[in-house]
């Protein structure tokens, strides 16, 4: 690629946020072919199908959340993922949990692994706040209170803390005559 072409692509790339989609790239006149050449040169990284991140963007531990929220812009981070963001559980979720309004299309995202829940439209936006997943980039997430309520409501899916197990059987009850 020529220096002039490379300069043109880099100039258009600076008009995008650090994490962007193919549709956003097309708005600044970057074609899929331009994106492929930028990936090949290491200027951008492909996080998932149709989602890219600039190589010079600040590092983040939440690239999976940024990826899922870019692919599903109406989604809100919920469940175990929200609990982990609020530091209410010690586990690192193996999948990203998101919610979409009931009656809307459920996004199909193969990578990163994603679990999609559907919430009632009337209450879908209650308790939603923004979490800074990377410097200057936020994702919607349910705050701590609804996350705990959902965890209690769906504890059979998430799992309960194991109860104390007795090591010896209880004595047989005495019979009174």
C-alpha cells in the first residue's frame, strides 16, 4: 500500500472511536477491503465479526463487553457479568450476559460467548448505568441492586452457595411411650 493511501486510511480511522463496527467504518468511507488491509498491517484488531479495535487504543480488561455491546447496541449487561463488574462475585464469568427488551430480536453472537435474556420492556431501562469499560468508552450495565435481585430470582440457573454438609448422620429420634 502506498504512503498516500496509508495516510488516507489512518486519517479516516482517527474519526472513529477506539472500538467500532463495520457500519461505523463505512460512515467515514472505509470499505471492507480497507478494513482487511488495516487488519493485515496490524493497525486494527478484529475482535468479533464486524467489530474492530484500533491497535493504538488503551488496553482494557473488558474488550469482550465492548465487543458484545457494539454488536448489540440496545443490550444491557446483566446477570453474572454485572455482578462481576460491581465486584459482588469472585468468579470471572465465562460468558457475557446481556439483556434485551422482550419482543425484540435476540442477537446471535458466537464470539465472545454470550447469554441473552429478555426483560419486560416497561422495566428494561430501570437501574441502568454506564460502566467505563475502557478510557472514554462506556457500556450500559444494570446497577448493583437489580443485579442482586436477578441473581436471587435466577439462583437455580446461577447456583447457590453450598450449605454445610453433615459428616455423620443425625441420631434417631427417641420414642416416648
